[in-house]
């Protein structure tokens, strides 16, 4: 678990992911959290069902690189968003991240803070040399999170921007 002044960032186990998908507050109950108004996007639900659950269940994989990490506001004692690493580092030492903030908690700096802490965590992992991400061009809030955390835009398509931050290893 990663802790900041305002947040707890907690990787979810397989059983916790099942409860997360149910979206019936059983996960919040298990974690002793207040209920939240989270909804799961179709994109995230598909990722959970098609990739994330099987990768977390695979004991040969490091689940921290494959699970959803829930972001909890200490003050509200509620889940405010999620961040995910999309697999273990590739041959270039890159990991990819994706994230989302629940609607009622947007524009409060939670995701900027969570990404900042995940960067610190990633820098401590010997096999991680950089983090990549992509954002939709219209999603200003999403790419602002990356800009505030010193990601550099490295490419684009008609609809997406691609971002990267590299680490200097000692």
C-alpha cells in the first residue's frame, strides 16, 4: 500500500477485484470504507474480465503490475478513483498506466497526487525505467495529470496523445 498525506493507494487482490466488479459495496465493507458512488466504465469492466482477473490469478506474474489499485481519500474514507499498471515491465523497462477519478471527486487533485506517488513507487522497482500512458485529446483533465507529473508528450494519433516519463537509475 502507498500512503500520502491525503490518500491510501491500495492494490486489490483477486477476491477484492471480484467484489469491485459486483459494485454492491461489499468491497467497501471489506475495506471498512464509506460507500461511494462509483460506476465502472464498459472499458474497465472489459479489461477486468478479459485481462486483469486472469493476470492477477496467474501466480507466475507479479500481481502489483496487473491489478487495479484503488485510491482512497483518508478524509472521506471513500474510494475516489483507480489506477492500473497494464502489465509487468517490457524489455525496455516500460510500464503503462491507466487511471480514472470518480465523478464526485474530480478536480480535487487526487489523481495528480496518486500518479505522483505511483511514479515514486515505480522508481524504486529495479526493472522499471519509464512509465507510458495515453490520453484522449479531448480529456484535458487526464493529460493535465500527466503534465503536472512531468510526463512528456511523445506522439499522437488523430484521437490520442502518448506520454512518457523516464527515470535515471543510479
